[in-house]
C-alpha cells in the first residue's frame, strides 16, 4: 500500500495549555491510607450485624418481573459494603443483616448499565448472608513502615511515597501536554487517508481489545452478545480513533523525514537495554533473540519519540496550576 502524501501545517511554536499537577500532604495521607486498607486483616464477626466497611460473604439470586435472569446468581461471593462494586443501592440494604439472614434487595439498574438487556430495569435479589468479616487496620507507625516497605521509620516511608507521587504527577503533566501538542500538529496537517488504512487500524484495536478480554476469560463474541451490539456497530465506534491514530502516525513520519530524524546506534542500544530489563533478560542474550523486523520496530519507536520531543521542545506552553 502506497502511503498518502502529507501536507504539513505549523508544527513548531505550537501553543498549548500545560496543566502542572502537584502533590500535597492530603495526597500523601490518602495514599498511605490506601496502603493501610490493603494491608488490613479480615477478622470474622459473629456477634453483630453487618456494618459499612465489613466484607460479607453472600449467596444471591436475581429476578426481573419474577423471572431469574442470566448472570444474576452467585454463591459465596465476597462483597465489601461501601465499595460500590454492585448495582447502586444493593450494598446499603445489607447493613443490619446478621449471619444466616435472608433479605430481598430491590434495585434499579442504571440507564447506562453495560448489559443493555438489564439497563433501567427493576430487579429483586434474594440474598443470604453467610459470613461477616470486619477489617482490622494496622497502626500507622514505624512497625507498619517496616512491614510494608524497605524503610525503618514512618517518616522515611512517607517521604518515599511523596517522591513517587511527585514522579507520577510529573509524568501526568508531561504526558497530557505532549498529547495536546501532537494533537494540534496533527490537526494542522492535511492528508487523504484511504479507508483500508483506517480499517487495518481498527483491526489492531480489535485485536488488542480481544486480548484484554481473554485475560479476563471472555471472548469478544461473548462480550458483544452481553452488551447487545454487533461486530459491525462495535467497529464503527472506533472509526474516529483509528483515523486519528493513522493520521498522527503519518504526520509524525513526515516531520521525521523533513527534519531528518534518525535513531543513533547509542539510542538503539539504550532502548534494547530498557527492553531487556522489562523482560528480566541479560541485554546481550536478549539481543540474540531479535530479528531484523524487531530492530526496525525499535528504530521506528525511537524515531517517533524523537520527533515528538522535537515538536514539544519547540512548543510554547501556557502554564496552568492544578
């Protein structure tokens, strides 16, 4: 397939809003609390009713207009009360129930519920409470820091958490700004993209989506059946995204050509080293597994990133704090 010609518009001196994300004490405390919650012990409770924050083990059967519906039945399901994992209103109705209690829980599925056949419908769940566990949270002290990290004191651990959050905030700032600049440069260019290139990109999106579903044990066909849509309609939803991806790729390739951007041997070596680390392999051993097309793929990736770096470095950020 012959690639279409790209007419570049302005790609240097692009003005874009750069939102700078910061980190405050509240962010550090929230992250510490999340880690504390993840390290909670679950203790079985037998002498009281369900309270918010408890983890209950339940059996349930769902009915719509008196008929059981598919996917509405489960046994020994764990549910944290207040996690909002279930349909809105479900969890709150279990507060006050004791072990062995059976309750009728009435809910209405949201209008935008992912399973279209249930969206907006009223349902009744027959729920039995089998077990109640409460979270026992560890004390936030030096012992906690030693247990969950490589640090000896809570202060040292909090300093580490702040540094990680600042690193993430910086990455988010850079990532969002980079995207805005690239988007503007792509918009400024003109190119007639053949339908076949867009369809190929949709194929790639579908393949990635299908792989993600497979990790969750679902096939794409089953997923489409579940959300009540056809493959044709589902593909059509990704048409704009695919078009933009192809256009961005072609525009960046053209800029790389015009600016004569080439990856150096050092760039390639550095990238191979990074990839080897990701796969936990020795760089020299990893190199032996690479084919000619792998090298081309690595070079393409470096070329694209260097091109993005060029247009970002030449851009004019309009700063905005967060």
